[in-house]
């Protein structure tokens, strides 16, 4: 059955999202963005910790190689001069590595 009034009402109606639906979508996106930010921050911290441990182990190996060659221990500059290390470990990552040139003990701070 043809109903001209129903046709006029349907023609004037526009389909779309309501303000409430849009606000809910924005809130969900904000929550997801916050979760991603915190997850990425944790990955960076683990990366710095792993880099510190790797640098410390490299210095320990170089120190023992120096001791095997020379019969005594040295500091980081001595390891670089003996070409057992390419360069000193970077201090820009929030940690420092030091060597006791008397005992050969490698220590780290900030790991």
C-alpha cells in the first residue's frame, strides 16, 4: 500500500551518527592511545637495561683479554688504546660503566 505521508517522513530523515555515538568513539580512541603510550615506554626501559648489560659484558671480556696479554688490568681508555674496545660505552643512555684498574672489576650504575 502506498503511503505518501510515510514517504515524506522518510525522505526528510538523514542517517548519521549522533553526538553521543561520536563521543563514545572518541573516548575509546583516547583510551587505546593511552595504552599504546604506556606500552612503548616500557619497551624503551627494557632496551636501555639490555644495552647496559651488553656493554658491561663487553667491557668485562675486553678487560680479561687485556689481562691475558699484559698481565695487569687497565681502565676504559687503556682498553680503547689497546684496540680491545672500539670506543668507550656511551653515557647518554642513562647509565655509566667503570673499571677498577687495580682489580679489574667492572661496575655499572643506572642499569
